[in-house]
């Protein structure tokens, strides 16, 4: 009996652009929630403020809009929101009033804690540095007195290995190797056979809820995810990056999490 030999498809050697791999990556995303007629005021840990006034329902087929102000800017932009838990909302502003930028807010209506992430595409690529950078703030909301833990950096995911199913045609594996990096490979999809180790940031938001954000070296793309590693095993996210034509593009994403296992280090620990 001879061993079976699999011949690689030459097409798989071609590195795919952001818009190619992101198409359809929101197939298994949780449904949107309507924040029409509500408002949110946040106080960031450095004293800055961010206010969001979600406009009235615009009806089917039209974008929901939010008027916002903070972080040295203001505007009226589209938004999408997902209730990842009964009391936790993931909101993303794929900004049209400011080019190549996105704001993402996660907040709790019970603890009145929040996290704010700003993703921005740099004007020029610099070798050895991801072109899409990210900034992070813990915050509180005006909904009541803050309680519980303050969102912040976490090492809880180090050593964990998960598979993420975003659609029938998107299956990825992640290995969280340190507080600064994670490794990924595509098991199914247009990037099948491709993988890399990129910069990442993990924040614990609440029990079982983790913000996971990455910034790729090889292509201009970054992402913000909220992993629910409790009973739901679901993830909700967004991408911001440059298409193959060099235009900035925002994408929604989401899907199911399948834990494969984890390791623990006996002595020396990753950074």
C-alpha cells in the first residue's frame, strides 16, 4: 500500500486580499439589534467623553444612523449593533464622515462598564508595522453607578486553541501564544493553507467575554471581536482594511466558536 500524496493547488499560493477573504464572513453573525431613539454617554478612563445619539428607525433597506461626538471629532455615521448577551451590546461605527477609520463600543446595561476601540488605517505602509493601528479605552456609561470589574488587558486566552466557523466557506483556527501575538491558519475558504502570526490584544470585558483584536502584518487589515466563551460560544466582530484596489472597506463578521483545547506553561511564561 502506498501513501496518498496530496498535490498543492498552485492557486493557494496566491495571498488573498482583505475583500476576497471577508466576503460572506458575516453569514453566521448574530442578528442586529435596533438602538433607534436611544442615547449613550461614555466617560473614558483618560477623562475624554464620547456621546452617541442613535437616530429614529429608518425603515427597511436604509442605514441606521448615529450622531456622535468625542475623541476630538464628531459626525453622523451609519452603525450596526448586536446584543451579544441580554445586557451586553456590541456597536460598530464604520465611519463615513472620517476616512479610513472605525469606532467600536462594547457596553453593559447592568454594570455600566464599557470598552472603546478606535481602528485607523495609516496613510502609508511601513515595513514591519501593521498599517491598521488600534487604540483602546476602558469607559463607564451614564446608565448608572459602575459595578464589577473594569475591562482591561487579560492573559486568560494564552495557550488556548479554538476553531471559528463564520460561514459554510470560512473556517479558521486560532492559537493564542502570548499577550501580544496569536497564530492563525485557514482550514476552509479562499485562504485555505495560509496562516501567519500577527499582533493581537485581548481584554477581559466580563465573565467569559473577551475582546480580541488583531492587526495583520502582511495585508492592511485589523479586526475587533467579542468572544463569548461562556455557554453561547459565539463571536461577533468587524474588519477594517484596504481592498485589493487600495480602497478602505468595513466588513461585519461573526460565527461559532469550537474550543480545541489549551496548554499551560510549567515555568517560564509567554510575554
